[in-house]
């Protein structure tokens, strides 16, 4: 079964098309008519481009994974708990600069 993109124009014959063209010519004038059709063509081109861009975006979204990829955080380092005795650091005797030097 063949369906036309211009289904709403099925009953328009040549005389009706000529009448519509003459009305457009009278409304816009002969000088502005090429500019009008040029801008109309650009509009249709932009519309088709936007439609195809949206289609590709939808297709890529459907093709991608259902779940987003999650970044894994590294495991925190395990620190061994020390007892109170292990945590004591032996104190070293540091020389006191204010003390008098030893005499021999």
C-alpha cells in the first residue's frame, strides 16, 4: 500500500495549484518570491537535520548500557590498632644547647 507524504493534498489538481501560486505571487511580489522559497527550503533542511539528530541521540541512548558505569573507590588502607605499650616511643636524650659543655 502506497501512502503519500502529502496526503492532505490528494484532491488538489493543476488549476488549484496555479491559483495558490498566483495568490502567493500577489501577496509577496515577484522580487521576494525567490527569497521566500529559499528561506523555506533552508527551514525544511534545518528541520530534517534536527529530526535526524534527535533520532541518533535516541538510538545511541537505547543502545548504551542500561546501568551507568560506576567508578569504584579504592578500599581504605587497613591500620593495625596498637596497644598503649607499643605506641610508646622511647625517649632519647637530646643534648641541651643551653647546658654548659662538659669539661674534661
